[in-house]
C-alpha cells in the first residue's frame, strides 16, 4: 500500500503526487497531480479545497 500524506504535512521527497481520498471521507473525483518539493506542505485538494490524503503519482 502506498504511503499517504495529509494536507499540511511536509513532503518527505520531491515528486508528483495525487489526491487519494479526502480526510472528511467524502468521495472525490480529482485526478489532478501536483509537483511538490521536499519540505513543502501538502495543499488541500485542488478541486474541493478540502483536506486530502496524497499519494505518489
């Protein structure tokens, strides 16, 4: 299972990440990927602006 990172956590490595699920349990249909640098904070979901769990794309 892929390691998940929550909105607000710092990225352990640089790379492309995508939303796996929303923290509040709502379904999502956001297949946007983001580029993030090591040490940057994971943002909210780009489509819903809700806190999300991110996985490596």
